[in-house]
């Protein structure tokens, strides 16, 4: 019950109430009541409801799908620990989700100064650029754009990338064994194009990931830039003293 005389703002009280309901009575991807329905149920303004919903989204309790409504997010125990594994497919299978990848584009480009530096190439050398949409249980999770040195993967085809996870392609088709992968993470806002692909509102919070993957000869075989939904991913680090 909301208490108008309380020092705690109404929308914060509503956050507590809705958050408790989500944790105790709802399942991931259940649909949340509309703003109007919540407003009527708790006799508060739409502005108060909107503030509460925005806070719940920031906290990772809910996510919004444009034109479809608001849904319960997958809470912490099932979110991907980005420190645990650099294989999206393997991680989704570990938590009993069905991974799916859609290849959005596949092309050969000439690298600019930035990409050349990241990949250990010369400016103007060829690279394969692959943009993929990663999904779990048909929920869009992240958009990945990967750059592979053309010299190592010149025989790679779009059809092969569509059939197999990229790291399986490295190992099984090109005998490239991964030695290490460095990843950097930063908070950001989803760009317009990626927001449409991820089915989230423009300017929603997201995680930007940059991954550099090395083979056993310490050569870069993959440089990837990703946009991940903040309501589906959590970044965890264990500090041991």
C-alpha cells in the first residue's frame, strides 16, 4: 500500500511493491501490467508509474519491447556472467537457453587505421566483417560486429558462419586454437539501428563490449565490438584477497 504522507517518494514505494511482486510471483518474460493499469490499481499518476518503471528497468527487473509491452527480465541468477566465458553459444546452453544467431551482414572490407592497430594489420589490408544478432529463447540479446583477418580466413563463407558458431569454425575448419581473449566493457546508450535490432527503445542503457581474441601464436584472429542489452547481461568480477 502506498503512503502519500511518507518521506519516501511514491514512485520509490511503487518500485518496492512491484519489485517484490516480480521476485515472488512472476517468471522471466511474463508481461507486466500497462502503465494505465498500474496507475488505476494503485491510484497514482501515470508520471509516478513511469518513474517507477524506469527505475525497475535500470535495476534489471523489467525490459520493454516497442509496441508489445513491458516484461519481466531474467534476474541475476540467469544473466550472463561476462567474465565467465567468451562463448555466447556455450553460455546460453549452460543455463538451458536455446541460442540462435542471425547473420545480418557479411562483407570484405579494407581496414582503417583503428582496425589495423587493433588487429596487427597494415592500413588497407582486407578483413572480413560479420555482423550478427545473438538471441536466446528468441529474445534478442546482443549485436556483434566481428572483424577477421582475411589472410587467415579467405576461404570462409557466409553460409558456413550461418551453420556453425564462429569459434567452432576457427577450431574445426581453420585449425585455429584460441589461447586468450581480452574484453573491455563500458556503459553506454543503444544507438538507433541497434535499438531496432534488439527491440528496445532508442537511448536505452546497454553494455558495449570490445573483444580481442588471440591464437596460440599470439596473433589476433578476431576483433569484435558488441552492443548488449543491459536488462539481460550482468558484469561480475570476483576479487580474492
